[in-house]
C-alpha cells in the first residue's frame, strides 16, 4: 500500500521527535554531594532563575541532583575544550552542613533548567525562584522556606515548619504532623490556597482572602472561629455614609472589595513586568559591551501590602501552633488530611 507524501513526512517527523526526546533524556546530568556532618540535619539552599523544581525526602545520607543543565566544572571536555560559560549550568557546593545549588552563578539570562533533588528527610529546604516555575516538595520533615514569583507550589507529607510566598500561583500543602514552635504560613497574591492537616491536629488559625471564599470541612466544634471584615484605607475623594447596614454601605463595601482585587492583580502584574524588563535590559547591555561579568539578577519585587478582605481566626481542636493562610485573589480552604475527598 502506498502512502501519500504527507503521511510519509509525518512518519519521518515523528521518528525524529522520538529520537530527539530519547537523546534529551540521555543528556540528563546527575550530581551527588554529602553533608560535612551527616549525623546532623543539614540545609539545602536552591537558587533558581526559572524552571521547575522537585524535591523529595528519602532514606539517604546524601543529596542527589538531576537536571537538564550541566554542573560547573573546570575539567576539560572530551574534545579538549574548556567551558568558560554555559547557557544552562549550576554550581553545587557544601559548607558547614549547608549545601547550595546555585543556578544563577553562571548565567540567569539563559533558557532556565529543571531540577530534581533527593535529600535526607530531615533536611531543611530554602528555595528562591526569581522568575518562575512549579515547585514540589514531598516527604520533608525539616523546615521549608519558598519564595517564588510565578508558579504553583505543592507540598506533600510535611512534618516541619513552612513559610511559602508566591506572587502568582496556587499553593497546595498537606501536613502530616504539627509541632509547637513550627508555624505554617502560606501566602499567594493570585491563586487559591488549599491546606490539609490531620483531623485531630491542634492549631491557632488565621485565614484571609480579599476576593474569594474561606472554606473548610472541619465541623464547628473542632474549628471554632470568628470572622472580621478588614478595613482598607479609603481612596481620596471617597465619602462613606456613617449609617450601618444601609444599601449604599453594602454596595460600597462590595465595590471596594472588587476594586482592591483589581488593584492587587495590577500591582502584581506590573511588578512581574518590571522584573522581566530589567532582566532583558541587563542581558542586552552585557551582550552589547561584551566585557565584565553578567550583571546580577534583579531582585524579586516585594509582596504588595495585604489590605481589606475577610479574616477568619480561631482555634482548631483547642489551639496549638500558628497557621496563617492568605491570598488576595482566590479561595482559602482548610481540609482534613484523612478525609475521603
């Protein structure tokens, strides 16, 4: 049976694609490093410009890094050439029981890279992702600190403290155990936040959203709360009736809530644009003069101030460690970890 030329071309293209994907998987680089004192819990600091990150806690005594980027090395290549700079590379170092994965030291203006890490379960994780990418951490019993500009953050099977800030992206976290002195804090400017904790967990909770709902599947006896409407600083030229529960007051409150969400989204988008523009300009200047090192990565924009919205606060099963969940645009959900749904 003869196939038309278009069909044959499709087969050739598909075959080439498979070969390229296979080659790409074969080029994945793996590096292993040990803590100087493996008997004590260590810390892993991860500095990224862009790219997805997956961290998994395992029963191991060392840290393994897999990536489509290449580790920085002074050794010559097989063809005898010495690598001075690379479009995607990273440095892996250890000092005083702190391992640093630096994917910015060589070049932050490149195409970015994805990383997979396996670490001892008790390791503390610190992540700074300047331009964005999805971040996943699983099975970590140490503390976790994540700051990201864009991307979803997913944390599962956690047992330590957590501090997570993302400008744009959902946050999903499940915590196996809460400990005194190990607070949990999750903040997203644009994106829902879903937190799962054990049914019997004890905590003091503060849940807040500007434009969204606050939801839970804990019953009223377990999660005892109060709700407050947080005031916003009135805009110039706005006058408000001093009466209570009037139709005008209700309309004004709704208008303020919607306007606050629009303003917050605009601030976040503008901050992201400024960081991206600064990055492009710095890279262009570096290419133009061809001298000196790559300029430093522009800093991440700070979180705009959280104002207005609804605050739900109270105690879960009598109170315990602090849980703070905040989003400007999106729902906040506190769920039972062992619930069927």
